[in-house]
C-alpha cells in the first residue's frame, strides 16, 4: 500500500510539472513587455562581443539552473548569513557570467519593471549567447517564475559529476525527463568552453590509484594534457574543444570519436549504442545542420524542466536575492 501511494504521488508530481511546462509560451510577454527579445539580444550581443568566452559559461549556467530545482533562476541567488545557496556548491564555483544576467535584468527592468523573471532572462541570454558564437537559434518558451529556495546540497544531489559513466548519465537525465538522445545532443554543448586542470588531474595522473591514466583516452592526448597540466597545476585552462572553443560547431563529436573527450562523461558517450551512433554520425561537418536542429529541440525541452508558472514563486527584482 505504501509503495502504491508513493508511485501515485510521483505520478501526480510529474503531471503537475508537465502542466506547468505547458503554460510556457514564446509570446508570453507580448503585451506586458513587447520589446523583451530585442532588449535581451542587444545587451547580450554587446557583452559577448567583448568577452566571447562567457557564451559557453552562460549556456552551462542555464544547464546548472535547470538540473537543480528546475529552471527557476535559483542558481543566481547569493548565499546569506542564514543559508548557503547552490551557487556556492563546488560544482558551481567555476560558473561565470552572472554580471551579464544582472546587466540584462537592469535593462529589462527599465522598460518592464517587475514583469520578467530572472529564470526567463537566463534562458533567453543562454540562447542569445550561443547565437553570438555561430550557434543555432531556438524559440524560447517563456512564462517561468523565479524560485525562492536555493540550497547548496541540492546542487550536489542533482548535477552529474564529470566522472559519471554512461548508465549514471542516462539515469541522471531520465530523472529530469530527458532522453538518451537529449543526453548526447546536450553533451554537444561541450563544443564550446573551457575547464581547469584540477577537473581532469586524476584522469591523467591517477585514474585507478596506481599513478596511471584513463586507458580509454588517446595516449597522445594524455601526453598533451600532461604538458598543459603539470602535477599540482590549479590555474591553467584547457579548451574542451581545442582550436574552436569559442565557436559552436560539430568538432566536439570528432574529438570524442578520436578518444579525446576531456571528461569521463564525454568518453562515456562511446559506451552506448544510441549515443555512440550519434557521435559517429555527427563527427563530420556534414552533420552540423542536423546537430544544430537537434540541439535547439533539446534546449527547449531542457528549459521546461520543473518550471514554476502562474502564481508559484515570484518575479525577483534583482536576480541575486529573493524579494
């Protein structure tokens, strides 16, 4: 009886979340803030032109927001004396670009005070930032409300770490309503961005505790990473997609196929029939158009995870603090 009640409760929660997602509409602000798209695009484009490396950072921020408590802008909330927010969890300490969200929010508030949520602004900025570095366009469904809870432990419990195997990744994404295809497509977002040496140190220096490297990696790539990241290096930067880390393309799938994926989660895509087939199919420039289309579809789907709509949550006046 208890198990049946638990199953029913989970089903009702899922139905409720799906209903909330259905409330999102591309024209949600057509009457209350008709110039929203232009404001966000103009401000984002100006700032990304100055610092293109922030485009992948903003995409990553949107992902980290949606995977923790849903796409509710809770990643933007600062810690207080009484609460350590998810922003300060270790997986989020390397996030960058909060100043761009704040700058866009200020511009939006000038024309539409108290109308547009920080969660919607983050979703729009992530899209426009990707667009600025030759990525795909997708129509962002809007109408999210901002969450009022941000907890450090939620980040640890929900964000997939870089050493997850393929089964763990599939389960993590499935828990958010995302398919195996969504997993490999969204992993393609690693075609842009950087990481730091500590994130891969154990993979190249002490993978099994015997001073060895991950055998799934191309040995020449391991040697190159060791040159880039000598033992103890905590500051050097590594491009996830060497040579085009600030241009959205399909090169990521080529490097994964060549066993040069930077993280264990990248290499793991070769260990599942669906994800491996996608990697093989899109590891040439001929696969770019279908990848761009798939990425847009998966981003829309991800952007609907656990959203708050209607009277839930609030519209935060500033994105870093609850009203």
